[in-house]
């Protein structure tokens, strides 16, 4: 599971860099300033949570069960939150009306929050305050 979390975190981080560059260069010509700002929010949250996955995959302070839960909640949260933002902000340049999926964004955000709560709970379960 550790390898899977680390690889997934690295891929998601790499995609965030690619999408950030795409937004800053290619989309700048076709989107409004507000749409670019929203797109950047999706990229920023994707990167934050990619880094979280890299931390989760590399630490021994989180149980295997919590790591599995974190992986699922964070991955689904990134897909739903950032993914829906990407689709919604590029809605004007596509043939499909992505506004019908607007309700997915807060669902993804909620999954990300649940992931952070799982992380917090796992830290409260630590047996010691000493880090060795």
C-alpha cells in the first residue's frame, strides 16, 4: 500500500504541475481572469493533497488502516473537487455543459476534509509524544 500511495501522490503532483502550466499558458488565452483563478484553485488543492499523500505514504506514524482510508478519501476528493473545478472553468470552451456536475465540487471538498479528520484522529491515537 505504501508504494501505491507514494506513486499515486507523485503522479498527482506531476499532473498538478502540468495542469498549472497549461492553465497559465494555453488557457490564459481562452478563459476569463475569474475562470483562471478558479482553475488555479483546483491545481493548488490538487498539489496540497498530492503532498499529503506523499507524507502519508512515507510516515510510520499512521496505521495501515488509516493509510488505506486516507488514500481513498484523498484520491476521490482530488478527483471530484479539482476535477470538477477543471471541467467547470473550461465549460465555455467545450461542447458539453459541465454545469450539471457543479454539485460534485462540494462533495469532493467534503471528502478532502474527512481525509484531514482521519489524519488528525490517527495522530491522537499515537502512543507517545516522543518522535524517535
